[in-house]
């Protein structure tokens, strides 16, 4: 029983060290670009949900806002992981045509 207690304590401590080592420092800043995309083919809230789900699965997409009335999506992404053309390409073969609009802004975002 004593050995089981020691073994479980060591295991828990080891796992907590591994998780802590993988966390990013909170003060690390990442470069984020904001791009507006025209989204054709959205006709209802279910379409908005589908576009949001797809955006949420793209590695490097940090934040997004899809607007049915405007037919657009404003996307914040990490350019080290993804770019506007790759985001457009993710929607190939879906009912939605996503194309980059001319506006783009860069900013630094505090890692949370």
C-alpha cells in the first residue's frame, strides 16, 4: 500500500511537471492579422454555424465573426500558421465560396 501511494504521488507530480512545461508564457505576444472575407452561399443561421465551425477547426485561426447580413467573415489569424489563401482553400468543396477582401490589419495580441 505504501508503494502504491508513493508511485501515485510520483506519477501525479510527473504529469503536472509535463503540463506546466508545455504551457506558453502568458506575456508572450503573437502576431495576428485580421482579414475580412466575403462569404457567398450563406442563406440562414445554420449556414453561419457551418462557416464558424469550419473556421474554428483551422489551425492558426484565433478568432472570427461571421455576419449573415453582410455576407462576410472577419477572421483573426496567426500568419505563422495560416494565411488568407489557405483559409479560402479550406472552403473548397463546401457550399460556401470564401474570398479575401482588400482590407487587412496587423497587430500584436497578448497570449492568454
